[in-house]
């Protein structure tokens, strides 16, 4: 059932690589789809926060805070084929929290540094001009 109430937000999908990589946005958010598509195949930069969390530690409040406070926020959703092909580092069912900046973007990424600890950072995809 569609939501039809005060504060309703519709969502749209922007294809970045066919059906394998899509950007989920609120309908009022704009994105440079052509620029983001081109950037997806460019070399990546990684920035690590140094923040570590134990396995199964919840920090979903981070996603809510990002969605509510960042002007250019979306979710990158990708298939296993896109991950296996190296287009994105990983994907979650609903999408990975993503910051947008024109034709560049950065998404949240975790690496198991020493089990069961995961270190979180952002993988930034930047178009080199």
C-alpha cells in the first residue's frame, strides 16, 4: 500500500550500471546520473575513520542521522555480480549509506580488521579531470 500522508517521501531509483548498481534517492533529491555512471569505473580512494566496532554492534542511528542531516544523501544498492566484478566493495539489501557530491560519491564500507572487530570508513569514487 502506498503511503499518502503528511511528510510522505517517494523514492526513485537512478541506474548507475544497468540493474547491477542503482542509487536510491528521495524524489526531491537531484543527482548527476551521467557523471556518477562515469565515476563508477574510475580509480577509488579510501578514507578510514579509525572507528572500530565489535561484530553485531548496532549503529543504525548513524544511517538515520546521515539521511536526516546531509543534503545529498542516498543509498547505493548493488547485486552480487557488481561486487564480484569490483564495481562496488560491498552491498546490503536496502543499500549502502552514500554521500553525493556532484559527479562523485562516497559510501560506507567496513573491513574486518581482526575478528570480530570491524573498522569503518568511506570508499570515495572521484572523477579525475
